């Protein structure tokens, strides 16, 4: 019986390799999140700020483009100055 166990227990553990890899990965990730601090939160806040500024700037440019297409040339100096 001992010989059977020494042969089949490692074989069974090897067969469960597709189960062990995700379990190990999730465990290591969970520990890294608990120990690693909150660097991700600061990065996410900076990224959200950049996205908000980009969206605001694109809205300004779209409004200026719309004014130009409507025939009002009041925004033209701002666009020319920006291109320079």
C-alpha cells in the first residue's frame, strides 16, 4: 500500500496542476494587495484627473470648432495661438 501511495499521490498532485496554479496566483495577488499599500489608488486618482482635464479640453475645442463652423470667428485667434 505504501508503494502505491508513493506512486499515485505525486501523480494525483501533478494532475491537479491546473487547479494549483490559479489558487497560487490568487493567493499571491491577495497577499500583495494587503501588503503592497495603496499606490494603485493614487495612480487611479491621477488618471481620473487627467481624463477629466482631457475631456474638458476636448469639449472646449469642440465648442470653438462649432463656433467657427457657424460663421462666428471669435474663437479663431484662440485656435491660431494654440497651434503656434
